[in-house]
């Protein structure tokens, strides 16, 4: 088993980590700048990287058998106990991500055997899905580098490594974890969302909707309509706007019936509000 793990192919689905470190020559960088840097990186990860990753993970379900889906659900539930158990988290010194998965599975032989079988069976499918988004990955690297430079942070390009754990981590992603659920988790754990007093009416609506919001200072805002998986359905506004309470009315007659979110972005800060479109 250990020999097989060492032989797994390279994969870049783990490119959702931040490969930046504060430069030694910039030790004086303020705590505020550090916090702003972390927020901007997290906003970029949540809104540009994760939607693509989750879309690719959804495609993997087409290849997974019913019995294997049950085993994947079992492993997800197995891991969830560790996320919820504060004592375990403390004992692991707050290990996160793939390192946490590795640490947990290596101490549970039965679950590790299931994981090895799943990776052995589906790693080719995962690699093919990874190949489909190579251009996205290149863009992510370029944008992360730009953000690092903006805050005077050293950027280290992602190194592709042979990793059983990256393949397993991708297999265990839950595509049913909707965009709003991820935003809620983001707001609780990272506090990256701001209060821009979003209000939408009428809701539900069939022809037009008006969005009320606060603009903290003169600047550029962007308002997108997105689906529950974070995909942009339509960009309604992306331009300069004056400071203060504002409202915009949007024509939604061309939008299919369903549940959506208005996503309001200002200065790398984001707030969303749920809406329903019901075309009669």
C-alpha cells in the first residue's frame, strides 16, 4: 500500500492553497495590510477558483459507481467528526487541508484501505479533469502573483508534486455543497464578507428587480447574478458609482425561472443576497 501511494501521478487540483510568504525585507508590513492580503486571497479563491474546482468535481460523479458513492459518503462523514470535534482539532495543532486528511487517515487503517481503493480506481479520471482546466490554473497562478505583489509579499509558484492525498482530497469534495453554503462557511471562518445592506424587491419577481445597497466610498462596483454553484448568469453592473445609498433596477425577463444570488463586489469585498425569479 505505501509503495503504491508513492507512485501516484502528479495533480494540480491542490492549487487552492496560497503560495505566498511575506518577504524578509518587508517585515514592517502592518497587521492591517496582512489582514487585507488574506481577505483578498480568500475572496479570489472563493469566487474564481472554487467554483471551477467544484464544477470539475461534479463531472467526476458521472464515473463513480453507486457503491463507491456510498463509500465516499462514509469517508466524508468519517472526516466530519474531526472537523466538529474541537478537542481533536486542538490535539492536532490546527492542522488543515491535505495535511489534516493525511494525518487522520494514516491513523485509521480501515478507512485508509477504502481511500487507497478509490484513488486507484479513479485517479485517471481525476487527472483528465485536471487537464481540462490547465488554462484556468495558469490564470490563477498569474492572479495570485499579482495579489502578492500588491501587498509586497513573496510569491512561490505552485510546485506539482506526486500526491495520493491531492487525488483523495478531490474525490472527497462534496459537489452538493452549494455556493451559498460555502459563502456561509467563509463568512463564519474568515469574516471576509462586509455588510452593504443589500435588499432586493420584489422577491420573487418575473420582470424587473431593484437592488438597494450601500457604497462606502466613490469607486467601482460589480453586481452579478449567479446560480447556486457560483456560476455567473449575468453581470448587471460593473462601473464607477458615487458614495452613499444607491439602487439599481434590472431587467430579468431573459433569466430562467429558479433561485439565484445577487453578488455585490466593492474593493475586493463581497456580499450576496438570495433571490427567486419566477417567469409566468
